[in-house]
C-alpha cells in the first residue's frame, strides 16, 4: 500500500481550509435542532416577555407564545438544514483526517525539538498533545469498522491504533501535569 502524503504545503493549506470550514458547520449541526430550538425559543420568549411588560404593561398572550414556538422551530430547522448541506460540500475523507492531524502533530513536534527556548517549546508540546487528542477523538467518532468477518484484521489494526494513541495521550498528559 503506497504511502499517501501531502505533496506540498499548498495541498495541506487547501485541506486545512476545508477541514476548518467543515468543522465550523458540523459544530452547528451537532448542536441539533432541539438545542438550537431551545436557545432561540428562550431568547425570543424573554425578549417578548420583557417588551410586553416594559413597553405595553401587559401580560404575554398565548398566541405570542405559539408564534414564538413556531418561529423558533422553523428557524432552527432551516439553520440546521443549511449547516448540514454546507458541511457536505466540505466533506473530509477518513484518510484526509489522518493526514490533517498527523501533519499538525508532526509539525508541532518538529518545532518542539528544534526550538531552544522553554516558552515556545512548551507551547509546541501543548499543541502537539491537543492535536493528538483531536486525532484520537476523530478516530473514535469517524473510523467505524463493522463486525463483518472479512474486516477483522482491519478492525484489529484500528483498535490497536486507538488503544495505543489513547495510552500515549494519557501518559503524556499525566507526565506533563
């Protein structure tokens, strides 16, 4: 199996832009319709409540509550749908996630070993550890190998990679605490 490498810094920059855009829209999608709905509902409800009490000196009406519910639901549905569609445009494949995080880890570790000052050295170490944690969470979330008998060797390799990376991240975290 040939090694897949980012051929140039420009290729990595393009991948990095795509990953950042994907993560931005995925974060909105992960909030979910119910989470976004509750946030919108609470903001609109309290805004209406205070406007009704302060400006008009009256209680909030039932039709206003129902309007706020409907509006909050519609807006949250539209925003989540838009975020999902936009995230699909910037979809990143599993091998690209591996390239992205391993490149960041490698780059920060190279800087860590090259620099002589303690301040930047510590910063690069923390960044490399954060990238390793992000890579581990990416593996846990995105790399799914089924129970199909023919994929057992692959499942074992992925499982070993997850376990080894988890051990390295945990031991590195404890060591520097």
